[in-house]
């Protein structure tokens, strides 16, 4: 066992009006947890020194307070500070885990024979212990490795702390172990015969003390009485410590019961809140679905309304155009020209439905492409008076119109006035062009008849020449 004055310790400090002090040995065991109110630094130093040699002074805040720095200087030790301030919840969890689980549990929790209560009684003691635990954990792996290597190298247990102290003070592990081995090879000269020895006296068995009998060769009457008082005093101290420990456990149990009740209430409230939120969420979903359905219906009705509105507008425009056309037809000064977009069966049917193309109407073909004799026959069947063209018409379609004496008038030959979806031509100009076309057709027919007659005569003469008997 390492002598108390030589063993290394880690000290956790929580400065303030009330100073929290926690002390761990270099194996991580908790040696002391205390708090001091309105005491001098010298008294705290005296308390710390009584447990051993301070190797590390630890704090729970990132910036070490002045008192921590001064204590570290006076104790000739290093300072440990976390990379950020420790939160209260983190400190509570760390301390509880360290005290009640694992191999680093305090002696007071591992043995009923302890006379020291090592459980924090207030926030200052908790913060000090949390700082000490953090400081120990920084070096824990190295300290455990030292213990393992020291055991393999058969270094006495009382000298292991010396190696740990050197390593915490930044001496490499191998170098610290070798220095300790050198010390073992060249031990310090043992004390001489003149060195005074402390005599140890044996207490008589408890049975003999309580019987009040003397044990020959051991104690005198006064010594026996003194030993009995010491034993009783020790038992009273132990009883007092255990009662305090029981009281602390009962207090902690009461706190935990209250915490459990509070947590159960919070869970119950949260469950109720979750149920309420779930109900609201379900209602919102139903509401959103209903809104989406109604929105879809409204959109459909709106689209239908817009379609009907557009259709109504088109019909009104067509009706207005028909009225104007009818007025022109009645005036006889101008003739309406009904427009067909393309020279196809579908376009002719569409225009017939829209403009009521009938017998005696004049039509304008915006495009003559694609139309043949069958397409032309549709217009002939409708009985149109004339067809105005914008481009060249196929030979078959032109032949169908000419055969049925439907005039074909080029656009450039007339003064056509376009008005919205129909056109207007002066009745006199139209008649002039129709007469002109008919005259051209008459001349064309006469020419064709003449050509046919000449051909017949030529054929007859040729036949006469080929005949062996001339008339």
C-alpha cells in the first residue's frame, strides 16, 4: 500500500462562497467529497494535502477560475479544464454513472465498513466531483496501461503511483518505468538500528474486553479500559456514518420517487398532447381532402363555364356576321363572300355549318391545295354561284367546276373587302367577272368544237387517201 503522503491524487475544485472539493486517487477511486463554506485557502490546502500529493487540479469550466490557478500553483500541480463548460445535466449523468456503476464505484458503495460518505450532498460537491472525474478520464487509459506494465515488470504496488505521477507530468511511460526500475536496483539505504521504531500494541479480543478479564502479558488494567473505550467510540462513529448513509439514501430515494412521479405526469401530459395533435392532424387531413374535392369541382365548373362562355361568344359573333351577310344579301349592292379555310371535305363541312352555305352563295378558298374533283363536287352540289381562289387549283378540280359551269375567279381580279370572318364584293363587279368567265368558257368551247370539226375533216381526208377506190 502506498503511504498516504506519497500517493498521487486528482483534486476537483468548484470555487465560490461555498467551495466544493472532490479527491480521487490515481486508480479512479473516490477518496473524499466535501464542501466548505467561508474557509481560507490554507484550510482547503491542508485538507487536500492530508490525502496525498496533488498531481492534477481539475475544474468543470473551460476558463479556469483564479482560485483554481492559485491552488494549482500552491500545490505544484497541473490544471485540467474541459474544452467547453460542462452542462448541469451532463454533470449529473456523469457523476451518477461513475458512483453507481463500473469498477470505479466509490469505496462507500462497495463496502459497508467505510466510515466516509462519498456521495455529493449539494451542487458544489457534484461539480467538484464531475471535474475530478473528467480529469481522471483524460489519463485513464495511460494509468491503466501503467498498472498493467508495472505488474508485468514486478514493480511493487507502492511505487506504481510514482510512475503515474511522472506520466501525468508528461514523462513518457517507458522512461518513467525505467526510472522506477533503476530505483529498485539501487534502493535507498535502510534505516539503522539507532532509528527509533514505533511500537505496535495488540488489543485483546473483544470477548475478553467485555468480560472485563485481563490477558496475561498484554495490557494493564488502564490499557484494557482505554482499548474498550476506543472500540466503543469506533463503533459509534461507524453507526453514525451508516445512519447518515441511510438518511442520504432515503433522501435520494424520495427525490427519485418525486422525479419518477413528475416524469410520469409529464409522459401522461405528452401522451394527451400527442393524442390531441393526432386528432387535429386527422381533422386537418379530412378538411384538406374536402377542400381539394370542392376545389376540383369548382375548377371543373369554371372550365365548363369558360367553355360555354367562349362558345356563346363565337355563336353571337357568327349570328352577328350572318345578320350582316343577310343585310347585304337584301341590299343587293354588295354580295357577301363566305370563307372556306382549306380545300378539303372537312373544311367545307365546317364552313357550311358555320355560315350556312347554300345555293347561289359566293365562296373564297383561302387555299386550293389538296382539292380534287370529288372535293369540287361538294361545292357544285351545294349550288355555289362562284368560287374565288388565292392560288393555283388542280386540273381535276378546275375541270369539275368548268363542266358544271361554276365560275372560278382569281382574287387579284376583284376588289374583295375582308370583314372579320367573311368578305364582301360589289355585286356589279361580281357579275362582270362572272360574265367575263362565261364568255371565256364560251370561246373556249367554240374553239374546242372547231378543233374537233377540223380533226374530223382531217381524219376523213386521211381515210380517203388510204382508200384504193377514190370517189
